[in-house]
């Protein structure tokens, strides 16, 4: 066996140029798989982060009826107790109550339909990143509690600037009477998302409660978990624990099913890319091994003639494939690490592009994981051996007399 | 089994071989009856296409006859499976081919000990026998060289060493001198003859080179796949 290992290794190094070309082909395939996987993980992180950190949070609590009908009167039941419980839960980092209402915002120049979001600025700043997205003004920088923070596109439409007055008109939740509040623009944000920049206006929660006549109520509690992943694990007992008394807790993957679908699609695309790469790599391996086999036909004939068993011939080809795979995997791992690391340093700038309800706010950074340097190389190594079974079987089937005759 | 079969290394009875060459049926061997006893030094002679190589392939179990029987050391080759034939060749036959005999990536020592490795002989014994045979053939100092670093004659000597090191019943050589100059060719045949006389190794070789033929003690001439003459000197 040892001699066969030695023989296989030397055979692989026999035609250095061919081995290097084959190893580069396989290595580039492996490196691509590592890179694509790292990029997919980076993209997932980016998309999830962009979707959840801008405004949504990792999960949200609503009155079940509000989820179905969006009726203003359907507020969260037992808000104070629930909020207290959530804030005491070790899984929850922040819990921010919100009032949501559909209404009209008007300036002397124009008016627009808007979703008003009433927030508690002290906790909301840790949940949504409105303060980070501010391009003008400050984060509820007023003392009178009449601040409104609007998006850049809405400001454009209303033709307002910082300090200008606007009027918010809402229908009260229970009576349906119109209610108005004069507000002053104290901040303008830009998320580069049409939905956020044009359709939303943030006010203090007390002001929003006044407008909708919903004292001490909230429509929504936005949650940020200590572990981001919990927002996707909607089967986690956490969701059942707080879905009581007519309330419903939903993770981001349920709130934004299109994002979840997009992520699954991107994972599926990764598998397809992997399969295509494997197919290309396998053809390269088969070609290399068959070329090597045909080139040494007489030699194989002699080996069979002097008593090497068919299984010994097959083993030799498999060992050669293993040696080739080893060189290729080493090359692929180095190349994959190098390319991914370089790209991870600088990132790929997709910021501003909206995809599946999420807007990339930061460049894409491929994420290198130890797993990629174990799983993919092992897969490529095993795959190389599996692909080599065909040439190995051909070598085992060689009739020594035919092999020597063909090569003469 | 008859007495003559027991004494014979090879016995063929009505061996024929037909194959298709680009769809054209070719009768390469047309009924050969031949017995070769232990210790013989026999040349199978004939022009190109006379069936020498095909006959050697058949008697060594490398190729199956279309008809007839081949007995090797008393055993009917047609009764053996592919695996048994491999083992039989490994343990009972030494091969020398006309060229590209050796595995180029292995050293002289590794090439010579290859068959013993297949036989499962212990390392110390292998090394001892390799050293002994290479010394005997004047290759003692070339043990670590690889075939491309040797001349054609030296490579064939290594092939002889590999063929005899496992002490086979029979050494088959298919035109062993075909790629050698006349001096080296005579030298190689002289060496084979010497091994035959000293150790009693049975040699059967094919050739069409007159200078080589004159060293043979028995000459079997083939023509069109049949024995034309069989002379013992």
C-alpha cells in the first residue's frame, strides 16, 4: 500500500504542468465555493440587519386583530405588564412600544398621506436607527414635545425644512373624530428606502396617543434580541410565551416573508452555483485522470502483467485522484481565504439597493467561517474520489495484452 | 495429469487465437501444440505478424485463446479466474518486454522489488534479494536511479532483475532486444543464458534477430500462426 501511495504521488507530480493546471481548475472551483458562501452569508447578514435595524426590530408584538385588520382601536392587551415581562426577559435586549396611525400630514405648500409612528425616543433609538439616518437636525431635539422627524422625500414633497411647521391629521381610534396637532420638523432622515423616506413620520408616543385618543396604549412593541438569530427562529418557545391575551409575537421572517423567501432563494442559488462548479470540476478531474491513464497504457499493461490485481490498479488511480485533490484543496483553501479576505477588507458596495423589502445600507462584506474551510475542502476531496471511481474502474478493467497492444 | 505435463512448464494443445482487426477477422494463432520443459532456453522465432507475441500472451495468461488448452506448470489456465491468473502470473512468471518495461517514477530498487511487494514478502528479505540480484546483474551501484537515468541496456537488465528476483518458474521475454544495439543485445541474451545455466531458470523469448537466435538451445519457428519448425541444439 505504501508503495502505491508513493507511486500515486510521484505519478501526479510526473506531468507537473498538467497537474498544476488541473489543481488550479479544482482549486479555483473550491475557492469560488468558499467565496460564494462567504458572500451569501454576508449578504444574509446585511439584508437581515438592514431590514431589522432600520426600523422593524428583530420581532414585534401586536394585538392579533391589529395584525389582521390594522384597526387603530386594536391595541396591545395588558401593555404595561407585557412590556415589563419582556424587558425582564434575558433574551430581550430592548422593547420599544409604538403607536401607529394612518393620517395626513400637511404643510403650507403641500400635503401627503403618512404613517405616523409614535415612539418613546429614549428606547426607540436603540431599536430603529432613525438617529443614525438623520441628515438634518437632531433626534427629537425639542423640549415642547412637538417634534416630528420625517424622511427626506416627504420633506421634499411638503417643501419643508428644519423648524418648519406641519399639521398632522388623524382619526381618533374609537370615535373616528378628526384630530389635529401642529408639529415642528426637528429632523430629516434618509434611509434610501422609498417606504421609510416618503411614507413615515415619527413623533413622540404621548403626542401620537393624544392624536388617536389612545391614552397609555400601544399598537406595537418592537423587540431587539440579544441574539439576532432568534428573529428567524419563530418556533422558539419565546414566541408562544408572549403570544397570549389576544397578542401575537412575530419574528422578522414572518413579518417580512418576502425577505425570508429571498434568503432561501439566495441559499438555493448558492447550491446551484456549487453544483455547477462541482460539475465543471468533475469534468476536469475525469479528463486529467483519463489523459494520464491513456498516456501510461503500456505501463498499466506491464503492471497488470506482472501480477497487480484489478483492485490494485483501481486503488492506484484513486490514490492519484486523492493526491491531486490534496494539492487542489490546499491551493483552493489558500486562494479562497486570500480572495475572500481581500474582498472582506473593502466590501462590495451595494448600499442603497433595495431588495425583497430590505435596503442594503452598508457594503457587503463576505463572512469567513471556519466551517467553510472544513466542509467545502472535505466535499471537494470526497467528490474528487467519487468522480475518480469511473477512471479507476476503467483501469481495473484493463486487459493487459490489449493495454500493451494499444500503446504500441 | 500425465507425466509429461508434470515435467512441462508449458504445454499447449491446439491453441488458436482469432480477433477482429478493424472488423476484419484475423487468425493470429492456428493450432499450436508445444511443450516446454523446465530449464529450457527457447526462442520463439518468426517474422513480424507470425503470431509470436500473441502466442506468448496466451501462454502467460495475458490473453485468452480462442480455442485449445494451455497448461502452466500443470494447471489449466482456462480454469482460472482473472484474479487467480493475476496471482499466478505474479508468483510463477517473470516478464521482460521490448521497451518501456519499467515504472519510470520508481527507482531501480523499487521496480525490482515491486512484484515481491505484491507477494507480501517482508521488507528485509525483499531488500536482500534485490541487492543480490542487482549485484549479480552488475547494477549494484544503480539502485537509487530511476529508469530515465539509465541506458536502454541497463533498463533491460533491470527488467531481467525484476523478472527473476521472485524466482519464477518461467521467464517470458517478448523481443527483449528489439530496442537495443547489437552489442547490448548480445550482452543481454548472454546474461539470460547465464541465469538459465546457473539457476536453471526457464526462459522463453520471442525474437526475429539472428544474432540472438543463435544463443537459443531450442528454436521454435512460427509462420502464419503455426509451428513451421522446432529444433533443439
